[in-house]
C-alpha cells in the first residue's frame, strides 16, 4: 500500500533530477551530442527499471508488473512525441543550442499537466464505472485515427496555433538567442522560440489524452500511473536528442503504436465487461513487446537505404495538433524565422 512518504519521496526525486539537469548538466545552452544523449537516455531507463524493482519488492509482483507494463506503453507512445518535435523544430528552424531549453520547459509543463489529468482520471474512474468504457472506446478510436494519419504529411504552414499566436500577440521576426521574451521600446515581445514552446506544450496535452487512458487500462492505482508516466516523460528529452537524426527510419513504428492503443482499449473494455482479468497484464505486456519489436524491425529493414542520412522535408509524416494534412504531394521548403 502506498504511503504519503512514497509520494513525497518520489516527487523529491523528480525535483532533484530536474535541478541536476538544468542547473548542473545543461546550465549553459549548447548543442547536445548523440553520445551524451544516449547515455542520459540509458540512465533514465535504468533509473526507471530500478524504481520498478523497488515497487516489486515493496508492493508485490502485481504492482511491479503493472508498473513495468505501464512504463513500456508510455515510453513507446512518447516516441510519437519525438516525431512531432522533429517536425516542429525542422519547420521553424530552431537552433540546435536552443532545443534543449524548449524541451526542458515543455516537459516541465507536461509533468504538471499530466499529474492533473491523472488525478482527474483516477477520480472519474472511482466515481463512475462507465467511464472505463469511454476510455476504452477512446483508445480504440485514437488507434484507428493514428493508422489513418500515419502516412499523412502535416501542413505546418497552416498550423492554427502558430497563426493564432502571431495574429494576437507581438512576435519578433527572428530568434533572440535563447530568450522567450524581449523588451523593445518599453513593450514586451514574444520570440518565435516561445511560439514553438506553446506548440510543444499543446501537443503534449493532446497526446496525454491518448497515453493516460492507455495506462489506466493496465492499472487504476494513481501512484503506479503517475510514476510510470513521469519516468517516461523525464527521459523523453534525452531520447529526442538520441533519435532526432534517425527518427525517420522508424516510420512503421507508428503502425505498431496504433495497434498497441487498440489492444489496451480492447483490454480495458473486455476486463470491465466481465469484471475479471480476461486479458491479464502479463499478456498485455507480452503482446506490446511483440508488436513494438516487429514494427521496429520492419522499419529498420524497409528504410535501410536511408541509413546515415538526416531527415528531409517530407520524409516525416503523422499528425501535428493544429496542422491539417497537405492536400498535394508537392515538396515544401523548410521555413522559419531568422536565427
């Protein structure tokens, strides 16, 4: 049984990791190399697995298995965020040295918003049993939607959020170093870097509406839902810098992620209908690993001809919140503010 001290201890750990990241490892804005990013990403994964082992020892096999399954699902779904981050950074020509800052504050905001959504979801499931079926149906619908949009190139030029920000606020023409705001002639101006941050935050909120119900399909324990979600998000920034240059080679992973969402949605509805674990967590974990493994293998095999090349405009596809799909196949130039 979780205690108040477990909640306090975990959140202190999170604060310490964030302070270490921003205040020590990346105090000065700079470009992060692939080797450093891989080591950081591996460190977060090891830390998450060690935490899961601690849960297994303290709360039992059931809690440990639920945490591991939830973490794997959340970590996998976070890869969809990376596709979108690459699309946004490419289109707005965000300098490499500024990307870490945007992702840090974006993920910090994501942690707060996801905690709110998790507590709200847990309260709804506790008060209304029928919400289980809503969550399950939503996951199946989302999985199908992801399948449809998997090969669709987003039209970033028509992004509604970007247009709204520039229409209603003062935005500088180019970047101002790593600053989000500047003051000119007594007036406060936003920089394009802040517009990008808003896009990142908005994207994560919408993606959280998919991923959080997915983990509730595994467990309704708020502590396990929260901790597995947080660990997946904490390592997302490092994972971005590790995979940004080769993310286009994981194209078929989107199909795997779509199937995982459909799988957990069906599990949620079936188990609720029969009031017993017809589809146990262990089976969900096994099928999730199998689906993701096959989709990654197929992706690397099908895209081996593009190995060693950076992603180009039009090479990435998927759904970017606020951006409609392109109506034609005409190649587009990378655009964005002046550095």
